[in-house]
């Protein structure tokens, strides 16, 4: 996380990908951080698989679904808008008062039209 705050995104990516760090491959938040790094580097297409893995590991976590939807919408690929809306709807069922979720949902509706 320190590399993200510097910001040294390349250093963060190098650090998180080192296999000798004893990372737990079943920790959804590891993949969330990886997705965050890619999204911070404006590489939404690379962030999506990392965020998807985090959602697969913890499907009931609304913030992980929100992060995945944000990456899906950041690609400007209209074919991903429906998947993003599905994730946003699932997130809003758990946290229905999150303004950013509703903002992203409006963006998704606009892009899917």
C-alpha cells in the first residue's frame, strides 16, 4: 500500500506479484488491491480479472462488486455495461445508501442504452 500512496504504481505492482511473499491466493482483498493498482494505472481491462476474482471469492461484499463495476464501466466498452449494472444492483441490495454506487448505476444505465 505504501507504493500506492507515493505513488509508485510500478513498484506496487512488482511488490504484489512477488510469489515469495507468502500471499494467500484465497484472500479476496489481495485481488482487490491488484485491481486497484491496475485501475490507478488506467488499465481497466487488466483490473477486471483481478476484481472478478475478488468477487468470486467473496460475492456478498458490496465494495468488491462496486470496484468490479467501476472497472467495467471505465473501459467504455458498452458490452460490459450490463455486467456492471448487475454488480451494482447486487451491491445496492446490501448498501443501498452509498451515493457512489447510485452514481455508477446511472453511468451504467447511460452506457447500456
